[in-house]
């Protein structure tokens, strides 16, 4: 739960920074964090990493 709260706080901060400095490159930070959260959540599954990734992409 703390990861989700941290993600939203950082996202809100980056939106404010983007508006203040008028540089949209700051909006890439939340996407990087989202990708990092995805990797952490996949790593928490009690299967080998690559098997977990294959399972996720084989879902229909």
C-alpha cells in the first residue's frame, strides 16, 4: 500500500513541477515509477521471474 501512496504523491509532485517549469519531460518520471512498480510486483510472485512474465503475456 505504501508503494501506491508514494507513487501518487510523486506523480502529483511531478505534475506541479511540470506546470511550474513548463517542461513536459518531468512527466516521464511517473511512467518510470510505474514500470518499476510493475517489476517489483512481478518479482513478488513466488514463481521464477521469466515464467511469471510468460504467464502474464499468455493470459487471454
